[in-house]
């Protein structure tokens, strides 16, 4: 929100003026109200291993994160480009493998990756789209200087918080939306439904779309139910579906009903016990066969994990050049692949300055944040790194942007990131903004809700 | 497209059905506790008061469970057991939790208003209990439960599309209500069936054990069909009056009784009002009417027999006379009614909620 010398960045000016005019008591009251409403609405996530009925709120901060419209236009163009290239890469990896054969990356890095699904070789998916919903994590360093942190192409979550945070802000502070031209995001479910319908199997005119959830004890269950309700589609669990002959059906009060598109919020591993993990009770036996025969669409496709794996991430700029013949608009964070001896050497020599991540992990687990780690933690990580260098990448800690945030001691700067949601079908669409996550602990760079992160409303401010 | 009947997941239907049943059950438990609490305040022996509580537990089929957990009967212990005991699956706490959990499982099929009503009820219940409302003002607590249930029904009717989801919800409501009203009535009739307990003077041996289901013969020359609430000299037995008035109040029927009969309260009329009057919204007849109407909306190629049985029950209530229905003994009639309602409930599960391909 502030530039280096403490001046307010111009697009925050109007908001700051307003905030200065609000009493502490009023703001405290509003924050309490937000908590109560979130509880009543049930925007909570279940905490595993805790006693029954333990549900927590993800902390919501009432100070919005503001992006000026021109910056968003640039981001949007960069995101479109990136997701188009990633979808092209996915199609290629499971077909001709031109990118690999052209020597842009080592063949075995794909073929021996656990996220690569040989079951998908030669399978044609509707419109050649694999990542129908992408949640791309972006951080900002200097002014307008954005970096992609990771591409989430499996089952990215968080969009319901984007929508509920906006609804909450409009409820708490309607006057702000009179004073500021904030680009609306509420039509996201509409875009999503349209997108899902557009990728139905060929020949299906009026597709039946369902959302497949692991069930109400999943931490993202609220989002699954919310999106199903907003789109007016059935929220199904694996046991509600079954495969018969060549199709997938759901069990209804009037007998089986054919399903055409499954927006699945279950990982590949659990989606079909006969094809992947046999101990999964969440999936649908035989689903993969129907899918491979093109009789049902899965969104996202099976096997997208190969494109958002952290060991593949360094090659995305090359993919953009290779598939689109364009220069990448959004930069990657410089990345050291510990698989390469020279990168490993550099990483081991600079552990205290770097962020080191496990390549297959997500959610902020299994990582080392050098500047925040103790000497013992660094040494422990060093051992793991030396033992299995293939398993790690390292990145410099960026001077990440911060946003003023309510904390116990008052308002203080906290690091933020941004997850816009990019929808790919017949066309690529998105709503302006995304989910802003904030690291609530002072100095922390980890924004994941599993690690004590919170969220904010994200404003794309029209001039 | 607009006229097409939307199908729904069997699992969703199941959750909606039970969501509605549990909130209705919570309401009726509150009603039953309220009436028992009120009558326990009448001047009477402790044994008589205890018998009232035991009758209530017995009719809810909870006596053994209560006895296993409590050595003695006390009002706080019963209230605690029936209201806030999470290990008692029929406590108000358990019912509201189950209603909310069922709602949560299908919140994608509910309107936001319906979901939030269930969720807020659950959240408020926890704060009401932790703030000690049950101890400080149990009547106000019971009122609160009742009104949350009223609100839930109103929000359902006021916001939900009249499709299968709606009819399953309504079906659950009225099937549960038919069951619960029968039980509320039976508390008193079971008590009656156990035989008169002398007004206490402290010297009479009082039966405090739960009574086996024994029905005193009431028909024929032995006297009136029902205990008429008078003693041998035709003097109204004032305690009886209060009991029946409390039963009426517990189903919001006291004023209605006065309007309909414009006369003193007699057990026969109470039975008629709460069993046979189709215009009395909590009566057995009205509840079974609604069960039939909603079943008609939902009918599929398997549900014919269920509809027939429900229709038969409705016809008996519609064309029956209270004297005939009760000739067999009120408790016997109510027991048989409960069995038939239970049978219809099980058949609904088989017809709609368990998918046929799973029955194979």
C-alpha cells in the first residue's frame, strides 16, 4: 500500500482518507460483525484431529488489497498467456511430446515424475483443455513488478473466499463502494458454469454438470457446497455416482441420471479406486475408463499435476515461447533446480537466504524459509537436501509487497499474495482480481490458511 | 424445461428428510418437556411428579438409557438428559446438531436462508446452554427451541423452490410430527392406563416403576369410554383439568379447544381434537394428510404401496369416530398408530432414499 518512503500509493489514497475518518471502536465492531456473519454463513473449515464440531474461521481482514486497473489488465494478459501455454504443454505431454523432443527439458523429468499419468497418453479431452480452472499464485515485489509463484492446476481452492469477502465488505462498508469504482466479481459462478458446459463431451447439447466433493469433512467442503448452490448443480459424492455400460450416472430418487461433466474437487489419486489408489472410498470405480473414452468430461483433467509440479515450473517461460511464439509477460521467480549440480551448490551455500521447497508438495508444507529459520532447522534441511536433491527447488526471498492489516497491536504491514482464477474452455475468462491471502505473523511469507494465513477482499479499482 | 420435474440425489433426499425430522423432533421434545415441567409444579406428591417424568421418558423410549446414567430421578437430571446430553441421541442438543449436520451435507440444495437458519440455531444453542438459560429460565429456552423450528419451517416455505427437495423436507416434518404428537398424547394416556394414583397424603404406596404397557379395560358397562375427568360425584377433578390443559398448551391447542368446543375440557374431546381434527395443525389427522399430499408429489414407480398405506391411515382418521378409535384403549390405539407411522417412514427410505441399484 505504501511506497518506500512511507507515502501512500495513489490508488490507495481514497481508501486511506476514509479509514482515517473511522473510529477504532467502529472498526472493532465491524470486525466482530464480520466474524459473526462468517460463522452464521458457515464459512468455516473443519480442523482434523480436533474434537467433534471444531470448525474454524479463516481470519478475514477488513482492509482491502487494491490493484489499479492498468496493472490488472497487464496481469490478466499475462495470466491468459501463461494458462494457454500450460494447457498446450499438457496436451503435448500426453500426445506428441514435441516440447521434450525439442530438448527444452529432460525427457525423464516428465516421464519419471509421479504426477505424470501414463493412463492419459493419447487420450483426447474436450477442446484439448486440461486445466479448466487454474489458480495462479502471484506475488508483487516492486511497483507493478509481479512474479508467478506457482500454477495450481489440480483442484485449486479459495474462490469462495474471494466471493464471500466481497459480499462481506459490501455488507460492512457499503459507502466504500459508492466512493470507489470496484470491479465486480460476483458473476464468477456464472462464468464457471458456462465454462464447464462448454467442455461437455461431443454431441451433448444440454449437459448435466455436477460437482464431485470428498464430502462434508473435507476442509474445502464449504466451497464445494457454495459453488454447487451458486451454479444450481448437484453436489455429489463418489457413492452417488456409478459407472454403467459406457456412461457415468448419479443415483436419484427417480433412478439413474446420466452425468456429462464432473467438476471434481478430488485429487487424481482418489478419483477411481480401480485405476489409482484402491483404498479410496471417495471416487467412482470405472470412471477413468469412461473418461478415456470421451464419454464424460473431468474438470480439471486427470494428469494436470505434471504441469504445476515445482520441478516443471522453471520451464513455463520456455513453454510460452515454444507453443505461443510469444515473450512471457509474467516472470517466474528465479529458481534453482537442486537436481542440477551447480544449482545445488549455490543453494547449499545460501540456505539462510533462500526459500527451499519440496517439488511435489503444496500448501506451504515441507519448505524451508531460510531467513526465518534457526540454524538447527537449516542444518536439518541441509541433510535432507543433500540426500535427495531432485526433490527440491530453491528461490530467493523477494522483497514482497505488504498491505496494512489489523493485528493484535493495531494496523501493521503484512505480506500478501494473490490468487486469480483463470477459466479455460472454449474461451479463457476470469473475473477481475482474485483471492488475496495475507501472512498474519509478522515477517512471515507463508500465506497458506493451514499455516495461519488470512484473507482480504481484492479490489481492482477502475479509474 | 420449466415444467420438467427435477430429480435429485437419493442421498440429498435422505439428508433433507432427516434434517426436517430432527428439527421437528427438537421442537416437540421442547413441547413435551414444557408440559411435563408445568404439570410437575402442580400441588402433588413427589412420587406423582416423578411419575410424570417417567411417563415422558417411557414414551420417548428413553427410560433405560436414563436409568443407566442416573441413579435417581430429579428435574435437573431429566432436563439435562433431555436437553443437553450429547450422548442421548434424542436430546434437543443431539437433534439440533443432527438437523444442522444434515443441512450442511446438502447445503448446495438449500437456499442460503434455510441453511443459515439451521446453522445459526446450532450456534445459538451452544451459547444459550453455556450461558445457563436452561437452568435460569427453562420455559424461555423451550420457547426459543419452538420458535427456531417455526422459523425454519417458515423460511423453508418462504424461500425454497417447490420441487422434490421441498416435498422431501415437508414429508420429514409431518411424518415426525405425526409420531411426536402421538407420543405427547400418549404420555398422558399411558399415565391414565397405569391406573389412578391416589392424591398423595404420603401414606399410600405409590408405584414409581415405569409401567408395563397395560391397558385398563375401559369399554362397556364398566364406565365411560375414557376417564371422564370427574370423580364419582361428577365433580371435576381439578388436577386432571390441569394435566389436559397442559397437554393442549403443549401443542398450541388450548385456545383452539375453547374455540371449537366452547365447553369444559374432557379427555374425549382432547383426543378428538388432537387425533381426528384435520383443521388442527398438529393433530394426527392433519399430519397424515400432509404426509399423503407430499407423497403424492413425490411418487415414483416404487412408492405405490407406501402411498396406499398412508392413504389407508388417513382414511381411518378421516372417517373414524373418536369413540370407535378409542374403544380399544387410547394407549393401544396410539401404539398401533406409532407402529404404522414408523412403517411408512421405513418404506419411504426404501422407495426413495436407497437407490434401487443398491438394493440389487
